[in-house]
C-alpha cells in the first residue's frame, strides 16, 4: 500500500492520506466477526475511507472470516467444484436444485447458507455427485450429460489414485509397526529366557549350598549338639 494524495470528500481539503489497518468487529447474519480492516485516513479531519483501489476489501475480509467461523467452503472452493465437473453455472444450479442467480452471486462473493454449503460439500465428493447426476439426467441434454458424466468419472478415477497412494502409505506404516512390535516381542522373549536361565542358576546354587551346609551339619552334628 502506498500513501495517497487526494482531496477529502468529508472536509474538502487536500492532503496525503495515511494507510491504516484497524481490527474491527461487525455483525454478519447471526455472527460477530472480527477482522483486520484497511482504510485511508484524512490527515486533516481524520475521516477513514475504504481502500480507493479496492473498495470491497473490508467486506470481503468479513465474509471470509464469517465462512471460516461457520466452517463453510470459500468462494474459490465452490467455483473449483463446478469447474472440475466441467459444468456451467446454469447446469450446476439445475442439478443442485438452486437458482442460477444464487450460484452466480455466491461465485461473485455473496454469502451462502448452511443448506447450500451442505449441497456444495456433498458435490465435492465425485461419487456422491455422480449419483445425483444420474438422478437429474433429464435436466441436461444427452450431449451435456455425457460430457459431465465423463468429467465426473475422471474425478472418481483421480480420487481413486490418491486413495490408493494413501492406502499404500498406511499399509507401509502398519507393516513398520508390525516389524517394531515383533522386534519388541523377540527382545522380551530373550530377556525372559535370560531371566529363567539366571534364576535356574541361582536356584541350583542355592540347592547346592543348602545341600552342602546340610551335609556339613550332619557330619558335624555331634559337635554342634554339644
Ligand atoms: Zn478530511
């Protein structure tokens, strides 16, 4: 951000506007959202103005924070879902059963609700979306249906690849754990055998000792008793 020299709309004086960032809390729908807002401050009257080069910046920050707070998908994630299936906004709206204008305004940054977020989240899973697509087949032309089906199938296969890599990684980890576990068991058995061996040695020495002392006692019994 650079300092901006301009005429203030509030006091009418010319001056160099200072760029400031202020943490502010706003109420959006049912939530209180705190985010860092950007302003240009008039050096004469102190009036704050939204960024000249990006007037929607503060609202966008608030909406982003709102989506994070609610655990909602963000605008780009929603656009990505539609694009990975090669769908137009109109066709995506038809399949989901929401209006074209709703999709269009959500993709332009408007906030969506919980129900719509559930629809988008479900759609992000290719297998789930494939099922829905089959049920809504009659809403698309044959040509379009074939094209979208192909795109969704491609996504299913891509996710299957990722899934396989993931499973292989988990398998490797499990087999490593097994190896470690076996090594531990082997060591425990070794210690156990060692202990058994040692206690046998001590036991036989004890017997030996007690037998010896017994013999001595017996041999010298008359002496002891005197
Ligand atoms: Zn001013």
